C-alpha cells in the first residue's frame, strides 16, 4: 500500500499541484503528466487520462468522475471561477473522506442527517473551536444531490439519498452595516484595506470583481469598466471626485512595479480570494476583541451597504443599476428591503 498523501488532499487521486502547475502521476507510465496551470483545464485533462482506469464501483469513483467531468464545465453558460471550482473540489473531498468507500446504494438519509448535525465550520477562525456549521452542511447536501443523480446516470447506483431530506431553510443575511461600524473597522485597518473598503462601499461591486480591476485595461475616460464575473455584464461606473481620490491613492501605494492591479498586495501582485478573506477575518477578529463592533460582518456586506446608501440618496432603481442587477426586485429582495428598517411615522 502506498503512503497516505499529506498534501493536495482536495485534489483527486494521483493529481498534484507543484509551483502553481498541476500534474498526473500516471500508474501506467510511472511519469508525472503535465496538466497545465488552470484548475478547470487540468481537471478535464485528468478525466481523460484516468477514464480508462475508472471502475464505478464506489462513491469514490463517482466523486472522482464528477470532479473531472462536471466540475470544470461552465455553469448556465458562464465559465466557473477558480474560487467556485476550489470550493466544489473541497466539498467533494469532504464527502469522499466520509463516504468514498461505500457503494452509492449503501448511503442513507441517516448518514446525511448525521453529517448535517456534525459538520464543523472549517474556516480558520472557527476550526479550533469546533463550531457547528448547519447552513454550510445543508448547502453541501444540496450539492451532493446533483452528484448522486450523476451516479445513477453513470450506473453506479439506483438510490439518491439526498432527495426528499427535511432541511431547514438557510437564514437570510440581514446584516446592515452602519456608518459607525464601517468607520470603526476601517480605523483598525492598514491603508490597503481602508482603501479597499472605501472602494467597495462606493461602487458596490463583488469582492472578486474588485480584486481583478486592472487600471490600464479598465480605466476609461467615462469611468471604470467592471467585468462582472457572475453575470458577465459589462458595467461602466462613472468617475466622481471621490472615486478618483480612492483610485489615485490605491495607484500610489508601493510597490510601483508591478502595478497591474488596482488592489494589490505588498509584493505588487493580485490578492487571492482566500488570502484577502484571511486578512479581512483577522481584521474582524481584532475589531471584536477591541469591542468596536458587537458582531462581525462580511466584506460582501459592503456591497449591500452601497446599495442601501445609494437607494437612500436616490432610488432603488439607481441602486440596482450600480450593482449591475437585471431587475430592481433582486436588489430590493437581497440587499435593501430586509436589511434596513422601514421608516414610519407615529399616529400623532
């Protein structure tokens, strides 16, 4: 029996990552076959190489086939982001460690209810606390439903244990970041994060879209051209004196070379979503320790703050336009109506 791998646990069997590139350790040739540096392309190539070796006898085989044949595919006509692919791979790896040895028809609803009860929050700040994560567990099980459906299609089983489970509804994010909370956290941040916060609350774009803004490519005379990763809809955010000031200060941060990205790390390169998220969580923990906020908020909540502030200043429609939503109802439902209390007047 070979040694148990200690690295790349999120990748399928015999696939490894070294210096930003992916490889397949071929049991046939005994050599490492290069798969490239793009995770989606690497998984697709891996699927072609492993295909003849796939047996389809256990859930491990189903998970492996799904990961290499389905995960890299576009979703609803849009290419998957690296972050989305990585999250899906980690979820598959989690199920594989627990149920990979089983036949699909041996997996029961009781297994999945137990999984929901015992799923632990794997984020860095909660890992040591063994904090339960029921919402994340329900999300995992809903994803597993799709995987098991493929298993039935591929002839690996006849039962989808994830169907007809009684799952509690996920709670809505109703966090409304007040101006006082925004300023309190900002005061504890370094200049890079302060400017990132100001940019987020000013233009209301998703974190992933903010981190990939390139001045040479995206700065136009009319404004900043945002390439929205989720909707693929181009959006030009017009220049204002405040926006000019924020971007000028971001451009002035060291190092000067390379200066390809507007928001860049201390080495001058782009932040990874996970790296930026870790810095944000560290800042939130610091704010909690110092007592300047009563509860944490997500960086994504600054997008909601931009929407609610814009709606207060103008209209819900203009807030929707800023966020790049196709429908104002989406903005109202997810970002405005349930976050800010409705203002009313008394009888007298």
